[in-house]
C-alpha cells in the first residue's frame, strides 16, 4: 500500500505512523501542516525509515494534494489532520471549518480523480481495486448522553461545539462522496484517547504536567463530566483493522468501555504522582460542555474482531511513566505560544 497519512505529526497520527511502520511493509507519506499541535520531533526516530516520507503542507492545498497522489501513487488515505481542541474551537471556530470540512473535501475530490477507473466518464462509479479513504472522526459528533445509554452507529448526529460540528460536517461530506460517486470509504468514530505525545492542552497531559510542577489543576465545573477513555495504541490497532477488514461505506465506533468522571482521573493522577488533592481547583465550566460520552463498540468487536488490549488502569500507568521519562518533550512544548494560550484560557498564574 501507498498510504497518505494526514496529520501524522499530531498526537494520534504520530502513534499511528509508528504503529504502521512497525506492523506492515507499507509506504507511508505523512502530510502535516505543523500547526501548534504538530511536532516534527515526535518522528525523529523514524525519519530515515525507508518506507517513510514527511511533507509539510496543508490538506486544503489542492495542487499539493494532487502532486502527492501523483508522485507517490497514493492508494489509501487516512485523514487525521484536523483542529482537534474543543476549547480552541469555542474561541476561534473558523480554522476548524477550514481544515476539518474544506480540507476533507479537497482530499476526497483528489481521491475520486485519481482512483476512478475512468475519470472522464462522469457517470461511472467504478474505482480501482484496493483503494480506500478512512476518515478519522470522533464520538463527539453524536452530541451528549444523559446518565444512561451509549452511542451506536445509528445515533443521530447532534454536535454541540464548533469542533464537533466541523467533524460531523466532515463525516457528512465523506458519506456524500461514497453515496454520490461510489468512493470506497470508512468513517471511524472514537472516544477520548490518551497516551504518549498528547499535546498538553488536553485533560490528561495537562494535569500530569501541572501536578509535576505543583501548579493548580483546573477542573471545569463540578468535574463530574464523563468521558470514555481509550489508549491510543488500541485506537491505532482499530484503524488498522478497519483499513483491512472494514466493509466499504460503513461507520465504525471505537471505544474501550472505560467511562470515568474527569475528577476521578485527576485524583488518580495525583495519587500516582504522590501529589496533594489541594492542587485541584474548580474553574468556570466550558461553554456548552457535553456531560457524558460513551461508546457502544459492539459493531467493531463482533464484525471485525477488534478488541482493546489495555485496561484503563494499565494504560494510565504506562502513560504516566512515559511523561515522567519524557520531561524534555513536555518542556519543549510548554514555552512561548503554549504559555500565552494557557494564560488566556485559565488566567495568569
Ligand atoms: P492533534 O491536534 O494532536 O493533531 C492534529 C494534527 O493535524 C497536527 O499535527 C496538525 O499540525 C495537523 N493539522 C491540522 N490542520 C491541518 C491542515 N489543515 N493540514 C495538514 N495538517 C493539519 O489531534 P489528535 O488528537 O491527534 O487527533 C487526530 C484526529 O483524530 C483528529 O481528526 C481528531 O478529530 C480525531 N480524534 C481525536 C481523538 C482524541 O481523543 N484526541 C478522539 C477521536 C478522534
Ligand atoms: O471524545 C473524543 C474527543 O476527545 C476528541 O474528538 C477531541 O479531539 C479531544 O480533544 C477530546 O475532547 P474532550 O473535550 O473530551 O477532551 P479534553 O481533554 O479537552 O477534555 C476532557 C474533559 O476534561 C472534558 O470534559 C473537559 C475537561 N477538562 C479539560 C481541560 C483541558 C477540564 O475539566 N479541565 C481542563 O483544563
């Protein structure tokens, strides 16, 4: 396979590129705009791998995407590239719409042009064999749950934040390219990931970093919001499974049956790091904060045979260990722009 991975210098993309290079003999082209969330240093250890090539660029750049498809004979796209942080989408929605919707459309359009058996026949829906477009989406497109129930693939889309609305729009345009042109696609919708290389604007690395420095741990509202946590390696394996076994046109939910309240997670991190709960500080809640997410993973487990390998207890243990052993990585991020962002979000420390 010649796989175009977009957003491969971000958190999940980094883990995915490394996962794929160590599990398969496929060519990987990693296209990433290196926004604040992209970090080329994450990929230092594989930069000279014979099956790997990095390109700095934007998924909205039609000419560049065309050139990449042509030059690298791309037959598979796995689209991770996105603005991914809910809080930032509340402050500045526009870039979310550009990257998450328009960027997705550029990739889809290019895939149709290159993968159609006869690009000159506008009514043909025949595509080359073994081509696939995977859209990496999120459980947030389903909106929020009450105390009971789980998101299934049939749950209506009801996104609540500019971020989740942009991801839902991306999903709909992917669906439309399948229904209209016959493009072979899958959409995956995963719950909250955690693990190595996660940017410290997200709950778990932010809390680990602050706890290690003895700074306040900002909990939004009462901290009883529930997320369904999955170790990033399990997410990578699930995408690999969908790539090889996913039925064309289908959506697959991905989750690990690990529902936790935010406050539980933060207290667990403090216990593991032997820090005081006095560091916890309840702050003003996120606007439109979704109360609970939880995934029903029956479809992917029964139809494709994927199962998560980590329990939350094992996953959080190895994750904390990774951050403790990679303080240089964290220190290289929590400078300059990050500190400005942090002060704007949480007030001056
Ligand atoms: P991230 O913010 O860590 O990484 C995103 C990457 O995309 C960065 O490297 C960034 O430079 C790149 N990027 C952004 N806009 C781009 C553009 N226009 N062109 C090219 N590159 C661009 O995000 P993440 O947490 O790794 O999430 C990756 C994907 O997985 C996203 O699509 C997200 O919606 C989805 N997702 C994330 C989670 C999670 O818990 N983190 C869960 C489910 C789904
Ligand atoms: O559900 C999948 C989604 O998970 C992905 O699509 C998103 O890209 C990813 O960012 C994540 O979204 P969340 O908003 O759930 O993740 P975040 O880490 O920002 O927040 C997790 C929970 O913790 C949420 O209820 C908000 C809360 N929180 C977060 C931060 C950063 C706090 O209480 N304090 C904080 O400082």
